[in-house]
C-alpha cells in the first residue's frame, strides 16, 4: 500500500488516499477501480483536475509525480501486470459495466 496525495477537484483541499500500487522502474502504476463501482473514485477526478500529485510508497518518503492515463498497448500491458498483483481487478471490471477502469501512471517530476 502507498499513499496518494492529491488536491480536491472541487474543494482545493489536500486529500490523502491509501492505494495498492505497482512500481515500474521509477514510475508508479495505480488502478482507479473503486471495487467495480459504476463511477470513478474521487481521487481519480482529483488527479485529472490537477495531475501534479505526491506519492509515498515502500521506497520511503513522499515524492512528487505527474499523473497521466495509460492508453492503448501500454494500458493493456499494465492491466495484465496489475492483475498479476491483484486478481480482483478483472472481477471489478466485470462489475463496472460500461465503465473502463482507468490505469494511471505516475511519472517523477
């Protein structure tokens, strides 16, 4: 588990969210699953509104990142990797209906 720090899209207030994550080199990969709910999680809306975020993981210390969505073949590859980490993501995608669960990449600033 790691801690994602965003700025609230509506409130402008700092928000901290504990999330499962995957490290890929110096990048961090997150899945906006919300356990397969029909809507994206609040943290996803926050980083879409303000992609400059911080993340604290097992490497220790809070680090600044810029968030972006994984698309196309990159998303497919990362989706397979995160499902190796936690098999529940495929189940969540089934629950999500027409919502495609976003895969988010945090790149160091």
